[in-house]
């Protein structure tokens, strides 16, 4: 790691999924539970659907949107995905609130599935005690889900700002999403650090705007990426030690 000195470190921003929290079972199982929850809700609303056709239509639309999001670094919120699926299925929502309510039902199993890593609370508490402003910047198809996960796991009280790609309709690594978070706490990029598990979204995105970056290796490292983090760690506890060293002007 290259040596440097930070004279005024004021804020720490973190990713959410696979940084602060993790799923308690494979993503495919959670997605299936989400889809079943959505189908059950729509059926209770009187929308007659063939389950297999609905699942196929939803998955196709979800995958298409995900491909667009990955390619163009945009975010299409889940409410719009659901509305599109209903239209493609020849169904007309009987209420303008139905897509939003359906989105909430869709994410219900997933919100319950996200669990806090053992080192999360200790890390956030340590950073809070040292006076850092903290924020979450998350790529997600629902701002509601991001906030609900944080609230359910008693994490939301640590953060002065919570910024999701769904709310802004753009995804990390685009600079605008980082700028919004920085501006919301009144901090310059050079006075902030980002901690996350994605080399592209988190490390490259934060470094490109002038923030320091810590790559959290919760899972196998992404390969063939040109951006190097300022530090790499395998736990949030390690990240705290590095942040403390940087705050004290250490080059190590």
C-alpha cells in the first residue's frame, strides 16, 4: 500500500450487502421466496395469474432490467419492474398504490434473510465513538428495502445518510451517487473513506471521485480489475484499525 497522509478524516461510508449484512441462504432461494410472496399477494388482490407464466415473465423482465442496469449503470426500481410484468401479463392494477404495495411484499422474505455480520455492530460503534459521520451507499432495486433492512437489524441509527441507487436511479460506480452522499453530510471526497466488497462499484467508484477506499474481502476477490484499493481487509475490525492509522497520519 502506498504511503499517504490524511489531515482531516471526517466521514466513513459503507456498502450494505456483503459488507454490513449477509444473506442467511443462497440468493436463488431468497429470490424464489420473494417471487412466491409477490405471486401470493397479487392473487389475494384478485389478479388471476398462471403461476408458471407469471414466474417466467417476471424473471425475463428482471434479467433484462438487470442487464440494462449493469451496462448503463442505471437503476430501475422494483415498482416499475412489477408494473411492467403486470402489463406484459395483460393485467391492469386496480389501484395506483398496488405496484408499491406489491414491491413491499416482494421484499418481505429478503428483508428477513439479511443478517448482520458478527463484526458490524462493534465496528460501527467504534467509528461512532470517534466522531466520524457515517453513511450507507447501496446499489439496490428498492430504497424501501435498503432502509427496512437497516431498521430491522438496528443499524439505521448509526448513519447520517442512506443513499440507494433506486432513489437516484443511478448505480455505483457513477460519481453522482457518491457526490450525493458526501454533500448530505458536508464532507469533501478527500476527507472520506469508502468500505465495500465490490472492486468496480465500491473501490473504483470511490477512488475515481477522490475518496480513499478499503476493499472488504468477504467473498473471493474479483479478478482482472485495473483499480487498486488503498487497503484490503478480510473483516470490518481490520478496516477500523486502518482507518485509525490513516486518521493519525500513518503511512502504514
